[in-house]
C-alpha cells in the first residue's frame, strides 16, 4: 500500500508542473488514450523525468525547424512565378502551345518540301509553258537560283534550321516540366516534414503519460530520429533543392532566348512560325485578293487593247471613205 502511494506521489511531483500551457485536459482523462502496454506500470521516475525534459527540448527544436521550412514554400513560389509568366508570354507571342508543337513542326516540314518542289518545277519550265499566274513567280525564281542544285541546298538549310528549332523548343518544354517537377518535390518534402512534426507532437504528448522509464527512453530516441530526419530534409530543401531550382530557371531563361532567336531566323527565311494559323489565313486572303486584282487588271488591259484596235480600225476605214468622198467631189467638180 505504501509503495502504491509513493508511486502516485512521484507522478504528481514532476508530471503536473511540467504540463504544457496549452494542455487543457486533465491527466486522468488523457491517460485513457494509451494502453498499459504503451505507458507501462512501473519504472524509475527520476530517469523518466530526465527523458521527458530531453524529449520536450527535442520537440521544441523540431517545431522551430518546421517554421523555418514553411517559409521556403513561399520562396519557391516566388521564384517560380516570374519564369512561369515568362513562359506564358513566350508561348502567347509565338502563337502556339506545347500541345501543338509536334503537329506544327510536321506542317512546316511539309510546307518546306512542297515549296522546294514548286521552285524546282518553275525553274525547269520555260516561261512560255507557264500561265500568267505563275510566270511572275517563275521569273523571280530563275533570277534567284543558279541551278536545281542551289535550290536543293537552300531548302536543306531551311530543314536544318527547322530541326534546330525543334530541338531548342523541345528543350524549353522539357525544362518547363523539370522545373514543375522540382516545385512538386519541394512541396512533397515540406509535407513530409509536416508529417514528421505531427508525429513528434503526438510522441511529445504521449511521453507525459508514460510510467516506464525505458518506454520514455524509446520515445525520446524516436523523437531524436525524427529530429535528424527533419534536419536532413530541411538541409536538402534549403540548400540542394533551392540551388538546383535556381539552376533550372537560369537554363530555361537562356533556352527561351535561344528559341526566340531561332524563330526570328526562320521568319527571315519566309517560314511562318509566330501566330502561324492566323497569318497563313491572312496571307491566303491577301494572295486571293492580289490574284483577283491581277485578273481584273488583265481583263481591263484586254478590253482597252480591243477598244484601241477597234478605234484604229474605224479610223482606217474612215480615212478610206474620206479619200473616196474627196475623189468623187473632185471628179464632180471637173465635169461641172
């Protein structure tokens, strides 16, 4: 009986004063949460008190680290927002998105091949064999190229430029994905830390109710393990992951500049990239308009030519009739 009384006296001696301020429940109510196997029935209370103090200090250290790590979540998003905006602007000004990239490349490659074949055909045909619509284009091509080989070489350069553009823009797409993957990794690591912190909080609450000092010791070492794990995750996020994130952002920014130059290069070769669909439609309308104007001009010229010929014909006949009339008038005057 004396032994039992001493046991409870010891519990009251060091447990109650050290309860955290935010712990509102009474000890009796909280101990119902844990089984006898979890907290034990006896032990060295002095040792248990020491383990409790160390556990509290370890949990405080863990809580301090997680507050610091949570700040890095905002840091990652602050770094990500400008480059994400830069990508949006890049794709908007280019007039296409990543989902259209492959079909865009294939379409341009086919256009280059068709244009090359058209140039070769117009170059080899004589002007007399061509219609009025294609004659002007053929004249330009014949002035531009020395022979069929030069046409082949010129369009080979176009294909090489297109292939380099494909590689460069693919690199932008992959770097974009890589950056987003790293952002998700940062979020996952921060969540992992939070999970560890939650576990530490549960253990730090549990140790208050433990009677067996060996079980208290075990909880302290669990907290120590969590502390080391959180510390490692914190170091990875704040050093390795941030540095890697910055490196990918820098590479992506440089790659966007390279692709922008590549697009300008293709545009100078009369290969439409920016807002391609819209510009091709506008060009089609403009070509049809010019062709219509050319045909109307041709019709007007033909009508004008015909009118002139009629006028000349009428003038010729008029001169003959005037000559005949003059002749008859002269003869008439002789006889009179």
